[in-house]
C-alpha cells in the first residue's frame, strides 16, 4: 500500500467534500502538524490511538442495539447510537464507513463526545482527532480524562507514525 | 451512421446496443444514452453503486476499483462504471433493477414537516414524462453546489407515494447530522425550485404471492412501506399485513392517524407503533421495535418481511425474524 499523500487527504477533509462541515474546523495548520500535535499528546500519556478508539467503540457497541434510545453504559456513560443509510469514504481512501452519530456523555467529567464510525477509523488508523474548531473534533485530553485508559509500558513504538 | 460513434456497447446480451463516441467514463456515457446508474460519490469510485459486469473489453482496473470491488469481485467481471473509460467496444451486464432509470428535472411542489427531523417533499415531474415505479423503489436526488459544497451531490431516497399517484411523487427525508444533501433539502430547498431526479431504481418491492406480510420501519423508512401498503389497497390486495413502526419518543411519530384510518377500513391490515423511550403517557406499544415484534408475532414460517430503516434496525430485525422461522430469502430490504 502506498503512503498516502497528506495534501490530498487534507483536500478531501475540506467542508463540502465528504461532509458538510469537513473535518478541520478553522484549523489553518497543515494536516501533518495537526497529526503530530495530537500524536504527542497521546504519547505523553503513554496510551495509543488504538486504545482510545477501542474504548469509544466499546461504548458505542453497547448502545447500538438500542436503536437511538439512550443507554447507561458501565454505570457511568450515557450513550446514544444513531446510524443512517449510506456510507462515508475515508479521506485517506482506505474504506467506507457507516453514516450516523454516536454520542457519549460522561457526567463525571462533563465531557460530551460526538463521533461516528469514520471518526473511530481515523483515530485508530491515522491518529486523527479533527482540526481545531471542528464541531466533531475529539480532544485527546478530554478523551483521556473521560475514558480512564491505562497507560501501556514505557515504549513509544506502539504509536502509529505518519 | 454517425462517424463519431466509434465504439459499440452491447448491454444484457444485446437487449440494447449503443454506438458511442468514447472518451468519457462508462457512467457518463450511459447517462448520455439515457441509462442512469445510481451514484452517490460523484464518480470517485467510492460508493460502489454503479457496479456492473463487464463481459468483454474495458480499460485498466483503477486503484479505486481494487479497493471497492476486491480481487474476487474483479475476477467475477465486476467493474465500476465511473472508473472505466470507454476506449473500445464493450459487452456489459446491468442489473435489471437499474435499467429503468430516467433522468429528469422535477419541480418541488410542496414541503411539509412531518416531525422535528423528517420532511415530506412532493415533486411534480414534467407533464410529458411517464414516471412509473414499483412501490418500494427509490430515486436519486441531485442537489446543486451551495455554500461550501462545490459540486453537485446525489443521494438515494425511497418513494413514499403510491404508483397510482401519477402526477406527483413524494419522498420522506430525515435530516442527517452534518449531511451535505439533507442540510440543503432542509435549509435551502424551497417550493417552486427544481431538482435533478434519476430513477426509479431498486429491487425492494412487494413480491407477488399470497403470503402474509410483516413490515417493519423506523424514521423515514415509513415512506416506502406506506407506498407498498397504499399500492396494495389500490390493487385490491388483502394479504394479512402487520406494520410495526418503531420510534424513541412521541415527537418521532408521524402519519399515525393515516395508518389508523387504513386499519379501520381494511380488516387485513394492522398498524402497531411502538416507542422505546421513557415517556409514559401514551397509548402505544412500549419497547424497542424488535421487542414488540417478538411479543406480537408467532412463528413466521410462511411470511414475507419488508424492512426499511437504519442499518442497525435492519440487523436487529433480521435476527428476530430469522429466530421466528422466517427464511432469509423472504426478508427484503434496500441495501443502500
């Protein structure tokens, strides 16, 4: 598989290409910088993008069968999962993902996270959490606070490189 | 013969033969010849809706096709019409469910809010167009560029009006968060505007049989089920039919009185709306639609089922229906 051209990826992330608002908000930085900053944040806390994506996916999966009814998951998180017909292509060109919206409300920290299957893929496969100002940005620090993830060992080779 | 018609395209074992100039994608070429294939990705090879079989000819497979179709799909002759360029003769197979599609502009006659996030849009096609369809089929609506959306964008919507309603047709649209097309339809579309329509498409329609029927829908999925039931009334069909409609809260219910009226007038029809949310003060069934189907039906060995809703709803309903003995080949739903 060829290394993706980040300029092309960034072009596909613009508003109106894949989704109405796109993925970058008002972030003026090149995609490589956005990825590097979030990568560093996650690395400092000795967790991985895959752990974060898995935790969010676990919460969403617990509510999927409730067909948009809000569910209390793990006695803490209020989760609602909606899916819509149709698919969204990844800006990296590496798959198609179900449309919809997953909402996780954590009353303990006060954080609310909105994401979908494509968001999870972009975190897991590419370490992408959205640009600053994007209504769908998932702030890694907020995620780390809300998800109670355990750090891995001391190595940073678990982290995906871009 | 037109000297510019350099290439020959044979469709479905010469059921139709085109002579074309070449140089465009097969998708564009077919569209120019009046054969509209569905496409939701603007020809980028992402949605896969324009797939067809190429028996002979064809340009080199693109990376997008390898990703979308896989080696097994490519080995069976599948290609994406938006990726293949017409640079030689071709023999192709197009699914019959896609062959009836027409392209036309239709005027928006009426827009009505059915719920907080679902709208009915009624269109009037050109007077000289014979727009006929089977209840349950869908059309593709193409919106123009707007705001930051720089290109035309198309999406599929099931028809909610019955085939007998000849002069106009309706779709029910549910707003998708951050959606390109639904945001346009909700915030920019006005009565009197025109939109590009393609269709009808799809093989979701009532099968000819005497079997009793279970219909299950959620959200805007009510539309094609409504079309099917109205068509049954128009054609004087009286197969025992149960229609389960699932929603979360009272504000998500619509067309309740309409279906109650059908129930009152037709003894073969039962309408069972259900709410899964916490509201207590209502007369409807309580629980997830799958729970309600489970407790309100017996074995379904002899039935047919028609499902229309979100992928999650369809997955959940498939499990319940199959556990009640309904074979998979008699459970119908749109796969888009």
